[in-house]
C-alpha cells in the first residue's frame, strides 16, 4: 500500500496539480482503500490507472480527504468550558464603555455546525447578561460545497442531538424532519472558502487582518503529517491576539501540547492560550 500511496501522490500532483502528500500516511491509505472498494478496483495498479484517466474519481477522492462530518456542540466538555469560562473572560476583558468586536475564527467549519454553536453561545450570553460586547465570527472551509450548505443552515436531528432543548426551541425552526437555524444566529457568522494550507496568508481574506480573540479548529490537525500540522498551528499563532485562545479537538490535545506556542488553559480540556514567552 505504501508504494500505491506514493504513486497516487505523484499522479495527482502531475495530472491534477494538487499536492496530497501533506496528509498523514495512514489516513491516506485508509481513504484510498475505501475508494478502491467503492470503485471495485481489485489492485492498486487498477485504481491508479483509473485515477489518472478519470477526473470525476479524482474529485471524489479529494472530497474524501476533506472529512466534512461535524455536529452541533461536538465535544461537550469543550463547549461547557467555552460557555462558563472563555466567553465570560472575553467579554470581561472587553471595554464595555467603548467595546471592540470580539473576533472568532472557526477554521475547517464543515457545514457550519461549529461556528453556529459558537454563535448560539455568544448570542445567549449577550442577551442574558445584557453586555455591549459585539461578536463577529468568521467561518472557513476548503470546500465550496460545505460552505454553501453552511449558509443554508438546515440540519437533520442527528446533527443537533447535543444541542440543549432551549436553543432548539428558541433558535431553530422545524420543517419536516429538518431543523433550520434562525436568522438572528445566521447573521453573526460570515462564511467563506479558505484553504488552511495556503501559503502567504495567516488568516482568511474576509477577516482583513486576523487579530482573533479565539480560533477554533477541531478534528482537522490529525489528518495531516507533523510538518503540516506545525505549519497550520504557526498560522493560528500569528493570527491570534496576544491573549487569544485556541481550541482544538479532544483527540488532538497532544498534538497542540507538543507545539510550545500554546499552553493548555484548563486541563484536560482542549482549550489553549497563546504562549507569550517563546
């Protein structure tokens, strides 16, 4: 399989000008193996030949490498910490007499579940505490299809299963078996296509200058090789304010802990803050 992976990396780079070598090797092998089974190709050579001559299959493979699964309030511990500690701290640090906007970036946002979860917590905090702070959430994903779905804001029951009933009743409209998120939450989030692997920028262009109070990127880092993870984390570090927070997936805590630019905020949560001593 290792030789197959090398051959496919070469074919994709030469034929489609896309570099997939930054993905973690076992993830590449698993994804390619699944595509071989789905296309009934019995040997690596057969699949490689098909990939070389079939742009549609290449497109499907690219989409498979960008795992877009997510849920509202995925990783409940993280969101509980956000609600109880992080958001109140961001607000308390903000000048209530002349508040600046609290800037949040949801990177690798899939179909919008993560940034909308953040927007729900922010909206609830603002209304229940009558704060003057303004939240602005930028949400990005490499997939145009995912961004289009996110802008629609329509989800099935499985996607919102971790959402507390008060939020569902107050901020969603049920139509058939689906739930549409309300406009008061939608308007807090600005979606755009952005590739985290893009060189020459530290933040999505729509954010103008980065300078985020909080960046959330969950269940993305472990798909990449160590050197690519370091590049992405360095980008986040540059985009954060000096006292900014970085939140990752619970399965990625060890990855971020090994990157000394961030310190864990409240172990064992997946919340970190920018280390100013390096």
